[in-house]
């Protein structure tokens, strides 16, 4: 783990005096440049927050101050959580009402809470935020009552027997070699332990252990013992524990099992951040978003183009805050704003010219910078690759319908599969697969249900459509 340091108040005063003697502003780009750090990190330093040691040293040395004399040596207070989370951190913003509502669900009768949405939409961060909010009462201030299973971790076996054994051992239950071989016994002991103890379990990236086919259905568990587990967990006469699931795909077998126990299961789809929340996110990363700031209109336009997608906005905020922009939003816009304008132009043409479809739109929201390619596009590619491999008809439907710039009737989408000789039933199966994976959004316009793609999804599916056209010659 990287060493972090924070400055004492006396040390901050010394640094500020040295900075003033150089005639530098508090967040001057020359200071960031000489220190080799970002505006956001510099702001954290000036707020007395811990930053990485190399950045701490660079900031002090840039103004000619001995960094060792600036360090705050007072013992650090206990951390807010006492646990390392995958996604939740101090840049978390928004969703206050939703967090409150979901807390009440968990404190009430809901045993299984499922958070659904496209990759990067904030499912894991929300689940971890809920764990923090539930620490005082539900977890009884004891993080030993919280367990997080990340199915993205390929080093861990995801079959039910292996996971059940891991959980039971973490909770102090001894297991014999015979216990490990007897999956039915593991199931009984795990459900009993969850029933008798107040625990909070986060099952992250559940889609990794789902599979499917046209005959048996999409988004089913690869291991049938998981189905038996959730059936037993939901049907138990009483249960003290709660499970939070995050998934890109709707786990159909849990949904089916829960039809008999509707009070014990709740599904919450996630969308992007609202406009004010987007600005809060940019502000928390160190960018200026005041009403009179020249940054604000550009950041608002970026947030709108990405429909508040938290991961993408955090990546962009990080790029703006680091070399070579160092917080200069206008400079970032001058470099990359044309990508946002391309999206705005297409949407405007729908409203002003009635041009509702175009396969020639050049949308690159997932890939116009290296960080976007590395942190956003790579995750979307996994989603698309899995869709193509598991449900080819749904993949073709998503690509074909990417021509639409705005919500359109369902029939418009389905008509694209006729070009690939899929009959009506097969078309509906493909659309259902997209719904289960939250790759299609349903909206009501003029009292009619219509379908659309998230702007990030459309950026990728347009590219895939061009590739399909090239393959067809």
C-alpha cells in the first residue's frame, strides 16, 4: 500500500507563506507542474487531507519548503469504515433519497436486494455505501458482520460449494474434509448460519456466475446449487441476515423464486447521476463549479452527454485535474469538446430536423482519450463480447438499433433482425435478453412505450455495427 502523508496546520501556513512569496495562486498550474501533481491533489493537500508521499514531497519542494517539517504527526483517528471497499470513497455523491429508501428495505423484511445496471453506473459503490450507512445499527458497529464476495476475482472458485465453505470459515465455523465434499450439508449449514446471525453479505458482479441459452433461458446460474441456496434462504421461516447483489444481468431464477416471497426480495435498477449530482462529483474531484465559473457550462454539457454515468465522469474529471490540463476545463474542452458536440448535434437534429436515425454518427464517448479507452471502453467491451458470445441475436439487435438517435417504438428495433432472418419469436427473445442485461432503456413518450440506448452504449454499438457492415462487404 502506498505511503500517504498529511500536513499539519502549522505546516500548511508555512507552505502558504512560501507560495505567496513566489506570487503563485493557491492552485496555480505552475505549482502543479513543478510538483508533478494535479489540482485535485493540491487541493486535498491544502485541506489537510492525506495524499501520496511523492505528491506531498513534490508540493513542498516546489515552494522550497522541507517536506519533513510539514508532516502532521498526530495519530490518525479511526477510519470511517475500517474496511477497504472496491468503489465507495470520499468522492461519492448523490443518491441520498435512494440510499435512505434502500436502507429501510433492508431494515424491514427485504432479505435479498438486487442492484442492476450497465457497467460503471455505480452499483458496487451504492452497495458499499449502504453497508457504511447500516454499520451503526444493522451491523452493530462490527465489520466482522459484513462480508463481500467479488465474483470478478477469478482467483476464487465461484461454485456454490467453494463459496459456502469460504463464508462459513470466515465466520468461524469449522469444516471437515467430509463437510467440504457434501454440498447439501454446506447448504444447510450456510442457511442456518445466515438465519441465526445478523450479517450483511454483498455479492458483487453476480453476472459472472450466470449463463444461459435459448432453450433454458438467459441469466441462469451456471451452478444449480445457487438456485437451491436462494430458494432456501427466501423460504426460511425467519432470517436475520441480508444479502445485497450487484449485477449487470437480472438473475431470473432469483426473481422466479421470489414470486412466492415478494416481501423478501427487491430489485432496484440504477441510472446515471442527476445534473446537480454531476456537478457535485466534479466539485469533489477538485474542479471549480461555482455559478460564475467559466467551467460550469462545459462540465454540464459533458455530464449531459454521458447521462451522468459515474465512472465516465470520474475518469474525465481525473484527466482534467492532471497533466497537462491541471484543472483547466476550458483547455480540456478545446481539445476534446468536439466529441461532446457530435452527440449534441445528433440530438439537436432529431428535434429541429426530424432526423431520428443515422448510422454515420461519429460517437466516441467511450474512447476519445487513453483513460476512457482503458477504464471505460475496456469494461463495455467485456459486456459486448459476452453478449455476442451468449446471445448473438441480441448482439445483432443492439448493433442494428444503434442507428436510432432517440426513443422509437419496439417494432423499429425488432425490424432489424429480419435482415438476419430471425422470426418474430426469436426477435422477442433477443429483445428480452437486452432488457435483462439493461442494455435497452424503456421510456414513455406521448403515452407510448419506446426504446432507446444509453449514449455510452450507443457509442460502442455504432462502432460494432460498422464492423458488421464491413464483414458483410
